[in-house]
C-alpha cells in the first residue's frame, strides 16, 4: 500500500468514526432509514437498533484504524532506516 493511500485511509476512517460518535451522541433522534437505490422507501429508525449498529460499525472501524496505524508505524521505521 502506498504511503499516501495509507494516510488517506487513516484520515477517512477517523472521519467515519467521528461521524458515528456524533450520531451516537445525539442518540439518533429523528433519523430515518432509507434503502439505497430505492428512494420511495423511507421509515423512522428504531433508535436502539440504530445505536447498536453504529456501535458495531465503530468497533469495526476502530480495529481497522489500529491496523492502519500499525502499518504507518512500520512504514515510518522503514523510511527512517533508509534515511540513516
């Protein structure tokens, strides 16, 4: 993985986690669920279900972020070794 792509993915995953945390903080009040490619389907969200799903996604993204940060640290060590 190129370093630039790695850094971009780290940024994107961090942003996704922040968005999820924001929705969880608001307790998902008033949100609706929509189906992709089916704009006619739109229903009020079950807040508990939605919060559980968001927490699950946050855990998944946090694991991915940790993996990406480990890869970044390895890349930094390799680059530092090349410079010395």
